[in-house]
């Protein structure tokens, strides 16, 4: 078990995190509706941007800017219910200038059947944003009422296009470095599915890539050093998988810890814990 250090406490519901080039950690906060920078060297915490709706996933783009999946204005509570921002905002992906915090929308707003609820995002090798939309979060905690989630691809200024569909709350996503397939965590199916690229900018039907422990609800995921790091929000632990989908390490974080997402910087794993409102880290030691 690694030595875990708590860096920040008293946050709302943090997500992210993302390593910046200057050694700081960027993260969003769904409840407080902010983007913040934390400096591990000085302990300084700075609010860079505030959002309408609610900022969810966070990535650094190929242009060096930060990109935020805005779910439209909702966040989970420890009792399993949701809170809603007033007013609600059309779900989108924002480009955030990392120096000024200025927000611009990455794509045009589509006309769809119901709210757009971007959850997490990643960039493909074409420069498109690929993002998950689990659909009708509003039914929580009636998990049986979830609609089929959608995977979207969007180019700058264009309209998002559905490139995949999957049940049971699609969440974090990452590209497999070996075959270029898209790995997507299903939070209410304790598994990670694989979307093989179809060669035309879309994806084939998903297949199971890793079936996790029954308690493990994959949230944010990250490929690093030929490993897939998986945060288990309902499982209260982080699991490290090899690139064949086998679990090689488990890091339990305690009941109610709710790890939401992860990055690696300066030889440490950085994880946001949603319900406790904390940012923690521990030394990164590549799994056996």
C-alpha cells in the first residue's frame, strides 16, 4: 500500500486532474463550478475560470489549452441524489485559455432528443474531441432507467456526431496505445469496453475489454507507462491494469472516498476524491 498524501481538503466535488507544464495541477469542481490550479511546491490554490452549468471532464488539448466537458449543470451528492444548477446550461465542451481562463465553445450546439450531458473527453489523432454522454442522469438513483449512452466526436466549430452507443453509464475514456481502440468505462456495469476503430472515423460495436470486481465502478481512466489507471468512484479504490485488461494493483482509498479521476506528474499519481472534496497523491510505481 503506497503512502498517500492529502494536499487539499474542503473542495466541493473535484474532478480532473490534469498535469500542467509548470508543475501545477489543474482540476475542475462540479459543485463549485470552477477550474482551479494547485501548486504543490507552494501550496497555492488559484481559481482560473467559473462556469455556467457544471464542469465535469478535463483534458489538456494538443494546442496546450484546457478542455472541459460541461454536463449542463448537475453534480452528485453523498446520498446518491443529484443537485442541479439554476439555470441549466446546454451541455458542451469548452476551450479554456490556460492563462486567462477565457471560455469558448469547441463545437456548435446540436439539436438532440434531450439534454446533452458531456461527462469526460479525450482527443483523437485527427484533433477531434471524443466525449461520453451517459444521457439521462436525472433518473439517479433509479439506475435501471438509464438510457443508452452515446459517444460523440466533434471537430472545432462543427456539430457533434454520434460514433458509438453503449449502455450502463459511459464515463471515462482513453485510447489504447497498442491498437488505437477506444476504451470506455461503464460505471454501472463494472467493466471497460473496447471500441475498435472502423477506419472511417467511427467505431465498431463495443466488446468487453476488462470485467472488474463487482464493487468497482470505473470513472476516470488514464493510460500511463503501459498501464491503465482506473478510478473506481463507487468502488472507493484505484486499480492499475496491464494493457491486456488484467488488474495488477489495487489501491483502496477508504469508504466514501469516491475517486473520480487521475493524472500522473513528477513521479506521483494524483487523484481527485469527489464526496470528501480532497486532492491526494502517492508515488507512482509501475505495477508488476
